[in-house]
């Protein structure tokens, strides 16, 4: 492509990160992560459908330390994308578009997604401990 | 002042020639995924540490299979729509972009179908 010499908008790195922009890129990032999560879910469902040996193998893999950390990442990504997605649906309806409300809903998304992740993994650890 | 011809207004498709189809499908699947993903997390939590037979029984009831299939279809469709925008935003080499978008759509259908098939096998066995 031929390079045209014309004014460009400032590059990303000259901006100080703000809550709103960080949450926005995190929404996209978690969306990509969750697409990878869908593949792991596919693997787990196929293993469960394939029989006891395949299921035991999948449980071993996902139950290992690295597996658990990846699942923790998927859990946070899911809750974050869910909470921020509801925020986006509100914006689509024209709700909460002013700056103070956008910041308040942004912090609410952070609090909810972290809180829901902690509660979920507390349940996992209690249920897993009774295995 | 309006710059659009009356015909463009009637068609309502805009410069991308596909109107609000992508936007609408993304929102529709998002709305479906709010209750479905919450249900899915609760269902997964009920099989934490469960053995094979228990997991099979808990995910294989007719209602669970119906909701699981709905969740999987919405998930793979929503993922395809989102990743499509990521490719469109960041891949600027024409053939690479086209190859990426085509592979993404084909993979989403194939892998989505595979996950639905797995859900049905869990329900019906075999």
C-alpha cells in the first residue's frame, strides 16, 4: 500500500490510560480469551461424551495446577465480559452515557466481576475439598 | 442537510452494505447469553469433583441438554461475531484478512456443531 503523508491521530502510547479506555480494551481482550475458553469447553464436553477414560484424562488435565489457573482466568474473563456486556447493552439503550455514570458503572463492573470470581472459586474449593 | 439518496434511506444498509445485521445479531446473542452463561456456571459448579456417572447424569437431562445446546450455539455465534471485528480492525493485508474471516466463520460453524454433537451424545449416549 502507498504511504500517504497526511496528519495522523496521536498514537495510543501518548495517552494516559483511563478507567474507561482500560475497561474497553479489557472487554475485547476477555472476549478473545473466552473464545479460547469455548475451545476448552468443547474439549471437555467431547471428553465427557467419549467415556470414563477420556473424562478422567480431561479432569486430570483441568484439575492440575496450570489447568486450575487457566480456569480461574476463564472465570474472571466470563464474569467481566458478562458484567461489562450488560453495561454496553445499557449504553445501546442510551442509558448512563454521561461521564460520572460511565465511571461509576465501570467501577461497579470491576467490583462485580472480581467479587463473583472470588465467590465462585470459594465454592469450587469447598466442593473440590469434599471430593 | 442530508447527503443520502432516498433509495439509500429506504434500503438502510449504509456504507458497509449490510445494515445493522452484525450489530443486531451481536446484541441478540449477548442478551441470550446473560441468563444462559449464569445457568452454565451454576451447572458446572454442580459437577465440580463429580465422578463420570454423576457428571453425565447432571448434564444429560432433557432440560440441561436444551439449555446447553442453546448456550453453545449462542456462544460460538457470539464469539464469531466478536472475533470478526477483531480481525477487521487489526488485519489490514487484504488476502490475510479474507482468509482469516473465511476460516473464522467455517471454524465457528464446525466447532459449534461439534460441541452440540457432544452435548447430544452426553444426553443420549453413544
